[in-house]
């Protein structure tokens, strides 16, 4: 299967824009028509609108793996690089990435079909029967009529190369640059009958720092020994390359760190295209629209899949090399 590609094509040549000596874009200004035999009224020169929009749907497209937060193996210490990684199968959903051009309309604008996750399973614990329970702390808009969000770009995840970016969702411009970008959300209970209270939200009806970011498996930067991570979600929407979307949940459950397709290159290719087209807009708009789901589970018994540690391959290679030639270390 060929790799997903997102060719960078803004659909116009910026050199053709009318620019004044002071650097103003005259296409964005209103000008007075001074032609003879006119009423000399002010004429509007329509400025074409160009911005990026991601429309996330509730329509399932397949299945993939996702890291589970709250699990005992979800360590915040140095051990997390060597501990086995807890995972769960989740559905993927259709999303449409649109490079909107008002001169062509939405239907005529360049569009890409991509896959994202919407669920975010958090480990609660084990009940007296031995069943493992998780809670879906997925973000869903509190008001279905207020489901469009501005975005703010950052470097994310911290362990990935600097060219790997993520996008915070914001309800309005006043949230840009803030530590907490709070979004009104459908309630999520933070009580845990099997352990500690869920810490991902401070309020049941407010979600904070929800993102659109890389999903599936990704590779850490070189100074972190190219550790192989499975991405997770605490309410975010994660991009899943087509090669990581499987037709059945059983197929997705069989993926391992050794057989996985890694998202880095595909994600960077897509975000570079998003950012170039977005930056042609004076307001630098990348808008995310979330179509609410009518049905989804909050609490459920889940099968936790334990994958290799992020540095498992490197450690095995080190041990193998040590045993073959201990004097080399």
C-alpha cells in the first residue's frame, strides 16, 4: 500500500497579489471607483477567503490501537521507557480536511479524507469479578450548535522531533497562549469506584487543552534513542494514517511495536500542508468543527493489550551485544 501524501499546493501564486509600496495587500482593501460617468460611490473589492477547516464526523472508518491513561504502567518516571505499554482497541472516524477557497466554494476546494480517533479510555481498575473497567473521557461539545474551534499550534509530543506539531482547540482568541484553554464539554464523571479520582479534568463539564495531534505509533527524536511510542488521548482527536486503520477490531488488536506503521512522516507531511495554506490567510485560521456523537459509551469493560516498552528493541539489542562481546561495553 502506498504511503499517504498531502502535496503542498495553495492553489494560487502569492506573487500575483497586488502589493503596495508599503507592503499592504491591495486585494484586501476597499477602493473608490473614480472612472468617469460613475456615481463615485465606494466600491467593495471582494477579497477571497482562504483558510483550513477540519470537519470531524461521527462515522466510523475502522479500528486502531490507542494508549490507555491511568494504567499502572502509565508511569511518569524514567521507567515509562522500559515498562510495557498498555493499549486498547478504539474505532477510527472519517474526517474531512478542507483547504477552503471562497472563490471555489467548499465543494470546489481541495479536500482530503483522513481518519481520526475520538475516544479516550482511562483505566479505572478491576472489579471483584476480575473484569477491567475503563472510562471514556472523550471530549464532546456541550452545545451541538457551538462546535467550531480556533486552533493554536505547538510542538507536540515533547519527545518527538521539533517539526512534529499539534494544535490546541480554542473557543475564542482570548485563550491563545494561555496555560489552560478551557472548552465547555459534555459531563464526564471523575469519580472512580476502583481507585483514585480521575485527574485529567478539573471539572466534569470543562475540558482543558484538547488537541488535534499525531496518533497511532510514533518515533521519538534521536536523543531519546528513537523510542517507539503508542500515542494516547485524554480527550484529544488524533490523526491515524490509513495504513494504521484496520477493518476489524481483531485485526487492530494483533498489531505490535514490531509490525506497526509509524505516523511521523505522514503527520509532518500533512501538517506542513495545513500550515502553509493557513499562513496565506491574514487571520491564519485553522478551524476544527466537531459533529457531536449521539451514542457512545462512557464506562465499559475493556481488554487491555500490553505492548513492548518504548525502548524494548534497543534494550534487547544491547543485551544481545553484551552477551556476544561483553568487553565491548
